[in-house]
C-alpha cells in the first residue's frame, strides 16, 4: 500500500518549520520510528520519525524548505511483511474495534532534539474528538490516479484501524530487546506515551530484572550549518578565504568550542602613568621604539604571570593535567591588512619596557610586511589584544589556545572619578581592561585578583618592582 507520511503538529501555534536535514533517500527501506527529517521551529529542533515500515518512493521536501504542518514529507510503499505483521497482530480485531473512536488511535510523535515545544500533541484521550484531535501523523493512502477506481484501502480506515507500534526510538527498542522484555508492555512517560530508555530501565527494575546499563552519554547535537541561498535576497559576491583568515577561523573555532570562557572587566586609572609615558617617550624613541600603552602592558602582564602562575599554563585535557610554564612569552595581537596575527615576544619578564617597546615595533612591522615565521607566533604564555587605538569601550576577547588567558584593552578616556578625600569628582584617564580565561583552570576569584593586580600595577608602577 502507498502511504503519505505527513508532518505532525510541532507545537502550539506552530504551523510550519524549516527543514534542516532530510535523513533518508528515495529507494531506502525504513523502519518504524526511524527519523526521516529534522525540522527547526522557533522553539526547538525536532526529529520526525516514520510511523510505518516500507520503501521510500518520493521525498517532497529538501533542506531549507518551509514544511507545513499536515503537508506531505514523503511517500512510502509499505512492505508486504510489515502489512502482514501488522494484520497478523493477534489482538488486531480488538484493537480495530477499539479504534472506532479515533481519539484512541495512538500516533507516533516527533522526537525533540533540543528543547520540548509546548505540547498540543499531548492530548486528553478521554475528551478528544475527531475535530479537536491534533493532526499528528496521518497515514493517508496516496491519492489514486484519476483513471483507476479508488483503491480499497482509500475507503477503509485500514491504516488508522491497525495497532500502531509502541512509540519508542530504535535505540530504546534495542535496550528493551537486550533486556528480554516486550517494548509494548513498557508504560511510556513521554509525550503521547513515548517510551524512553529510562522508562525501560524502570520497568525492568520493577520486574526484578538485572539493571540495564546506562547508555553512553549522547554526543552533543551539532546543528548542521547549512547556508540558505543568500542570492535570493539580493546581489552577493563570493571570494575564497585567505590563508590567514582560514587559520584564524580554525584557531578561534577550536578555542571557542573547547574552552569554557569567562570574561571579567576592570578599569585602571592611568593618569599618572600617562604622564610618565610622555616624559620617557624620547628615551624609547632614541632606542628605536615607541613608548605605548601596549609596550607597558607587556611588562605589567609578564610581572603578573609570576604572581599568578595559573595564568601561565595550558590544559592537557587528555592526560587530565595542567602544564605550568617556567617561561614568560607574551603574544601581542597585531592588526594587519591581511588579518590578525599574534607574534610572541620571548622572555618578556627579562626585558625592560624600552627593550619591549623596540621589540613590539619590530614584530608589529614584521607582521604587517608578512615576514613572521610560524614559530614567531607559537609558544606564548598569554596574549594581549589592544583595540584602544581604534576606540571601543569593552569587548570579550577569545583565549588564544593553548594558552589559558588573554588580556583585552580598550580606549583610555578621561572620566570623572570620585576622590573620597577631596569629596569631589576629578577628571582621570581611565583604561578599560578585560581578561578572558579558561574557567577549567582559573576560578572567578583568581580572575578578579589578577585583573585588579594588573590595574594596580598600572596605577602604582612600584608594585611591579615589589611583587612582579
Ligand atoms: N587607549 C588610548 N589610546 C591608545 C590605546 C588605548 N588603549 N592603545 C593605543 N592607543 C593610541 C596610541 O597611544 C597611539 O596614539 P598616538 O599615535 O597619538 O601616539 C595610537 O593609539 C596607535 O597606537 P599603536 O598602534 O601605534 O601602538 P600600540 O603599541 O599601542 O599598539 C599594536 C600596537 C600592534 C597592538 C596595534 O597597532 C594593533 O595592531 N592593535 C590591534 C590589535 C587587534 O587587532 N586586536 C584584535 C584582536 S581580536 O580580533
């Protein structure tokens, strides 16, 4: 028999969903409860399972389509074996007569991948009427060609009158099979009586059976990234990613997906430091450098790493170890025409600020003229990214893996600061600082202490000599 599989209701007031993936192909033989498409609504990503077994002859949807509730997903030629086995149910007669009331017809429900939608599908079976019954799965025979007489099955409520199988995913059926129990005996606690692995475990335990081992933790579901056709909304231009853009993309994706980030913010009063910077600028210039906020920060951060060694570390997740580094190499993010590069200044703790200002100018120039070797950009302890030259107030930098922390800097601005002793506001030059860190190895309290230490060192440069 030819059967149209239709999109069931997806939630309250939801009339359609976006098809994210089609999980089956024409010609494929599918079984009951096998997922056929993934549909995304505003609220959830939903896997829609088949309610019949058979061979797919047509698929009416493709990724990116808007699927209407009640619309045809695909057409299935139900297998003879499936029909036989369904018709051969020993309680077929009973079930058939029970289902004269359509409200009693069990219908498989869509499986939720992420978040449960508000569930109109869960209905009150006692009060449901054919009119109020949600569309759910409809197993309507496909329309017969006009020249042929209407097929018998179209006139009979055959598909509806059959006993539908217990609603459970194939993995849950397998758990039940392995535990030696009949899945249809297990009461389902899910929407529409859907049976979960937990239901099977509880049922087995209640029967005094051996404990069913837990399934391995499910892999995190990643939503397929499928670009819509952007040209539908206007002219577009495609160009290949440069090597730097690609490397940046890989590195940032790795860091963002592997490191549990926290970002904390602070402000440092650098009014006095700025006076000193201006005063000593000629000395740096004489040496061939430029005494900038970044050059000073490299020194401050190098000192801070001695006080807070957990910020000069890497995580070996596989070995479950933290690696502490006895060297202090500071990476500095440099904005170049070709993209972001992060050269590393070695042994920053052993160099004075003028030496650091000279070296910063050199590495920045080499980055901009593309003369950095790969090794010049590896082996850092921590990274500084100063966007203050361009403006901005705050931002949340991404840790430069395999490091565990990055210091972000925004534009210093004159702000009114409350002077407690004088009981008045006075203009001060305030520098916004942010530190993002790997929360696996750095606790929030350490993050605050670290950033406050950096701010104090900028406000009281003597601190570096005393503690750093
Ligand atoms: N607040 C206020 N002014 C700042 C500042 C800050 N935080 N940082 C820099 N400035 C000023 C400098 O004093 C300088 O002013 P003058 O020209 O009047 O002297 C001007 O901005 C330019 O500074 P600079 O870039 O020459 O010097 P630097 O040593 O501070 O910075 C470098 C060097 C390489 C860090 C910087 O040029 C750069 O590329 N920054 C961008 C980093 C970046 O893109 N990060 C993003 C990574 S995440 O996408």
